[in-house]
């Protein structure tokens, strides 16, 4: 669903003002959208897509050690005994969930990868790592609140898939994650590299 026609905003000050304005207007837009039959998730998806677009209009080139891949713990198989929220390298890469694949991607590109139990731990890790950009995987609600919390750090939000319902054994398109990371690391050179 596209509620807004997107035009590129190239100036960094306009980008920041646009992002801040979107976060401030979000509650009002949500109420208005409900009057027209849209759900909060649909409005959230539009907001995430618009913010992703605004971030993508800027050609970022982030050093790998300043890029953070952030995901909730529900991406891990719920029956797994290896706790990856304390250290993602506890993952045995068995293939039961996508933590191993995401860890492989992070290792390939040299970026940070953190699995968190919630917003408080996410903010703590962001403060500790101090990234220049974040690739965040989550549901609509967590992405919208998280993107607003870390503003003005540029965030590309990727919605997770929930085949088992919310907060349990979620999944993500790992190829999308790879492409977003390449875009943030290499800018327009991504097409030449792939």
C-alpha cells in the first residue's frame, strides 16, 4: 500500500526534517487511516517503506565496522538451546533457523550482528557499537518505534515473515538483507559488484 508518492530528497537537512516529521505525524496519520479502513500495520508498512526510500535516496558508504545488523530473538528457532542473545557466535549454524545465515552474511561483510530480546537491549547495543547505519529486522510495531528511537541514525527496516505467528520462529529474506548491506557499504557500486 502506498499512501504517499515518493520524490527524492537529496539535501541531508531536508532528509532529517522529513524523517522527523514522519515520526511526529505518525500517530495522527494512524488515526486518520483507520477512518478510511486501513490498519495500523498497513500504515506502519507505508511509513517503513517511505523511510527506507528517504534513506536510500542518500548514497551512504558506511565502513563495515560501523554497520549494525539488528534482529529480534524470535528469528531464532524457539526450541534451540544455544542462547544467541548473549553472544551471536553461540549459534551452531545448524540451519534450523536463519541466525546462522545472517551470521555468515555479517562475517562476509565484516559488519556487526546482534540478536536482541527487546527495545531496551537494542538501544544498549546501539549505544555500545555506535553504528553509522543500521539494518533492522522486525515486525511493523517494533520497526516503527525502533526507527524513531535511534533517529537520526539512518535505518533500513526489513519486515520479518511470521509463518508461526508473531514473536515465534520468524523469518526474513536473507537475499534482501545482503543487498541492503551491500548498498550501505558500497553505495552505487553495488550493481558493479553483483
